[in-house]
């Protein structure tokens, strides 16, 4: 049990620092509320329309495709780091991965998933 005292002390320090920081910012920060700052947007422009409006499904489709292709592109970085270790097998596997990625991109493009209009 004595091995865990440093970890417990660390958690106490972290929680103490967080609470002290929040408390000091609450006490020392300027607080000058006005009508514009209390609106939904602080841009000074009056909000137009309802807050609960519907978005077009194409917006969500493009967002999901962006996340999907972005995550797939992240797989290229570790491959590039260990390329000299994995050799030709790793090269063929990554080539297959890129071909599948391009096929998915071409499919999404052909189906019109990337069109906004």
C-alpha cells in the first residue's frame, strides 16, 4: 500500500491545483455582463431563425466521409516510420490499403456524396 502514496499525493495536488485555478479565475476575472454578451452569440448580431433547425443530410454525409478518410490517412504515418523494417510485405499491404481507399473515394464521388448542390 505504501507504493500508492505518491500516486495519491499526485491526485491531491492535481485536484488542489484545479480547484485553486478555478477559484482564482472566478475571483479575479472581470465580469461585465451586458445585453449583447448574454445573447446566444457574442458577435453582436441578433440570432435569426430557430435554434432547433434541421440540417441537410449532405452536411452529415460529408462530415462522416471527412472523418473516415482522415482516420484512414492517419494510418499512413506509422507505416512510413517503420517502412524500412516491414519491407516489401508492408509495401504491398499499404498499396492495397491505398487502392481500397481510392476505390471508396471514387465510389463516394460517383454516388454524389461529395456534391453540395
